[in-house]
């Protein structure tokens, strides 16, 4: 099965200058744990997770104001034609639960560990990846 078969194409994006508060509201409204940060041509610049917001905001006395200040730059990503098994292994290797999906340098979707688990495809791989991601001290 390919990433394009499981990925979500209803993507909520933000710009680097978007306030952290606004991105947190977008996350709540869309019921997502990560928001890709894109430019005006839909090119991926970074990603910010709910955990990034909590950890970086609460651990910093000089609180950042925009997601551009706290986003993970150059995040690992999948492509639409990537095998779902490969995507699950990529998540485990980089200890992330979500992958932006890029085609021709443009964001076309998001794939989450939950997307893989919901389809009950590669259940062992999803479980192994989740175990690897859930190690103490990880951030995504």
C-alpha cells in the first residue's frame, strides 16, 4: 500500500510569522497534533507539534511569539508513492508520529501513525514504530 492511499489531504498549514496561540487554536479546531509551516507556494519550511508548543513555551522565560521561532526545520517527510511500510520505518527511525507528504517540493498531505493503525495495515510495524517513538526523552 502507498502513502497516498492513507494520507490526509485536508491539511491545515501556517506561515512562519503566525503566532503560537493562533497555531494552537488551529490544532484544536482541526483536531491535529502537528501543523506544517509552509510558504505562500505551499513549500514545506518546517513543522510544529503540540509537544513543541508545550515544551518550548514552558521551558523558555523569553517566550517566543511565532511558530517560526519554535518549528522543527527540515522535517523528515514521505512521498505519495512511498510504500507505507517504508513510511512507518521512517517514523520509527526519526521518532516522529507524523510525516508531511511532499510531491515536487510541495506539501500534498500528512501521514500519521494513527492513519496507518486505523487501516490496520502493517500493524506490527505501526506498533514497533510507536514503541520506538515513545522512548523517554523524545520530542516528536
